């Protein structure tokens, strides 16, 4: 599979993927967190056959489905108002650090606004990780926070080197 990243001024960033079979699809990441999925016509690879608009939360659910393992768990309404998150806004998610992430081999201490409450590394669970903990590819972070904070954390981890 090949991946091309193309900046679209005023629109966002397009990630154009071509599979081994020559099928093409694109994911356009908008500044508001929404994603446009575009499927190209197999007979005319430069023509878009159809598109789907996904809001940020929908995009995260689709990403979960595409992962080999479940990486996203939503909680109903945890009581986290002491941290400034009102009931109904907070979620707990598991986010995998992908191979090639710019965050691999860096410390956990980064500005994203979510609380990382545990790191799952292989068969080990590291509860209450120290901010100095160096992340590794395939670590799974258990994070709690608002949807925007979790989206920032997800996007930060997904950023390639």
C-alpha cells in the first residue's frame, strides 16, 4: 500500500491510499476534526466514485473498526467534574501508538488535555504512568477526557515521524 499526504490549503490534509490491488481511497482531515472518505472508481482511478463525511467521533469509531483489536471504549457518564469535565462529556479510550508515530521513543508528557491513566505494554499494565515514561510503538494508552482532548491525543499519536 502506498500513502501520499497532500496539503489542501483552506481545506485540510488529504491522505491518498493505493492498495496492492490498485484500488484508491482518500481521507481528507479537516481542521474541525471531520473526515471526508473518498473512494475512487476502479475503472477511472482519477475519478471519485463516492464520498462519506464523518464527524470526529464517527471517524474514531471507524478507526476502531479498522484496527485489528478494539482500541476505543466509550463510557456513559463518568463523574469527572473535579477536572473540569462535566458528566456526559467524558470518555475513556484506548489508543494504540502506531509504528512510525512521532511520539514513539518520546516521553508521555505532551500537551493534549487528556489524562493518561494507564499504559498497556504487551502483557504488562503500567497504571498511573510517570509523565517521563517513554512511549513505544504498539503501547496502548488508556486515556480519559473530553472528546476534543482525546481527539488531540489520538491525532498527536497518529502523526508520522
